[in-house]
């Protein structure tokens, strides 16, 4: 098998553009120290642009003072040195308590999730391209919930008025781009896998069998395992990667499924990573993933295992992936190898009648887990970086990039009595790191 750099000439080019910076050790304040690095080194740390929503999407009637954010939900190299594709999530949303009930609010309900091309130049980032995602009709898909009973009820900014559901709505969380120019994205609602044209038009959406999603403004196909429909609310697909031969997608469910129920999900340490064949448009594999024990991973959450999540994937060679595993306080990047892991597809753990379910297991119990090793602790390297890191990309065997998704989506803090946002002030950042050891050597 060829090395990662031999398989990825575009990624070599990106790395070449960072080679001069890689020769220096950059501190979080931007100063430089000469000399060889014994550990990982930050070679770029930039804040992403945050224009007003109405500036990037003029069709928005009132952006309520919200600026562009959530751009770090996904991250993928764009080709030219220092350029990246990123994706917003569903848009500004909050969860205030109204009349004793937590409600999901959409302050700018017409917002279209968007694919954004960003270029890093001389320590700054500029938006080169902004592509709102639309349906077959050209209308915005929006980020609104799809189905009553399956998704949260959508409310206006103040949590007082129910908004209509939108079968076309997408809560996209990661992306890759193929050589023909199409994008593939993953979504939390279905959960689903979505193909989008270069100009932002949804071409197909793959959802779990039996979901029964009707009325969308694009083709919907029930090709994914039915068990995935039992994802926890806001815990659907979160990570996506593509093989170097462009034949296979890798999809990660953010958290354990609510299988058989929410109680099991909140205690479980077992998640699922799938493989999807791009030629046959079929799932070909489903592999177990064991989350770290939260008591040692992040003591601040007081033993709440449900705080553990997968928030990003990146391809690192045949059967190998980088996984961004995190809480809201701590993120770590692991390398996993699926080669000897059990393929659960079509087996008993895809059957909701199986007891105990995969999510109820307290040990591997005959299930072979992927080999797993620690690659990077981003918060130890850059203490000011928020733990909510959702974008992850491999640039070459020595270099990876990370992006955070605002600490509170789109800077969403509180809204004043006038309905205008009081921004949280947490920016989107993109950090490029040169590793102490090449990925191929792990």
C-alpha cells in the first residue's frame, strides 16, 4: 500500500504551503521559537470571519444581530495551499427554558446551512466562496426539524410560537468533496447522508429504512440500517471521511443509540462507525467504537458518560481513521484501525430485539473493537482552544487541521427584549498542527 503522501498529491501541496511555518514553534500568542520540536507544533491558528448573516444570505429578512458561526462543524482540504472547505450546522438555534420546558428555538428560521471555502493567508482567514444549500426547486433547505415525533419541535426565537416542520431541513455536521466536484455531507436529523452538487443543490439523501420521510424537495432513499433511526436527539451522524480512492465513505454516529432506550444510551460507551460504498450506494460495514471512560477523560462532568461524543473523522490510510472524541471541555484525537474489528452489519446488534443490545454491553463481550491509540490532545497544546472541536482534516502524514464550532452555535447567547442577540463572543478558529510523529508510523 502506498504512503498517505503518495496517495494524496493535493494534500502534499497544502502541506508544502505550510512548510516554512512548520519550521517554527508558534505559541498561542503568535510569537515564534526557533529549533526542532519534540512534540506537536502549532503552525497556524486563525480566527474565521464572522460577517452578519444578512450579509452572506441577503434573502434573510431579519438576522436578529446574529453573525456567521458554526462554520467549524466540518473541515476538508480544498486543494490550493492553505484553503479549506467548511460547513455550517443547521444555523442559529438555542434551547431556553420557557414555562418550565426546554424548547428548541430557531431565531433565523429561513437560514440555509452553507458550504464555505476559506483561505488562510498571512495569519488571517478570508471567505473565498459561500454556497447555501438548496433543494431541487432552488429554495433553501433551512435547518428546521423534519418530523414531529422524531425531531424536536421548532420554536421562534423566544420559544413562544411553534414553527412549521420542514422535511427538507438539514442539520449538517461534516463534509468531504469528491474529484468530480460534488460534496457529501452527514446530517443529524435522520440521521442521513447527503450528496450536494457544486452549486449547493441537494441531489440525494440517504436515510434509515422505515424512517418514512416524505415531502422533501429532493430525492430521499431509505438505504441505511433501520436501527440508526433510534439515534438520540441531536446525536445523529457527526463525522465523515472519504478513502483516497474515492470509493468509500466513513460515517460516525455522534453518540450511542437510544437502543433500547435513552437510559441505556446515556450510560453506554459503545458507538457505531459505518462504511458506505459510493458505486453501489450501499452500506458495506458497521463497526463498534468504544468511547473513553468519562471519569478520567473529563472529571469536570462528574461522571456523566453521555457527555462523550464523536465530532469528526478523517481518513488516515487503508482501514485507518482519525477520530475526534470530546466533551464540551476536552477533545482528543485518536487513530483507529478497522481492519480486525467486528462488522456488525445485518447481525444481531442491528436488531432492536437483541438483549442486551450493543449499547447495553459493559464489556466487549465477543465484539472485536478497532485498535485505538492517542494522536493528539489539542487542548493541552492550545489551552485557549474550546473543547468543542468538530472539524478534523488530515493534510499529510505529518500535519492535521482542527476547527471549533463556536462554543455556543453561531455565538448564540441571550436575546434582549428587542429580540437582538447578545453574542457569546466565542469565535470560530482553525488550527493547523504538525505532529511529532507521522501518521503512517503509528
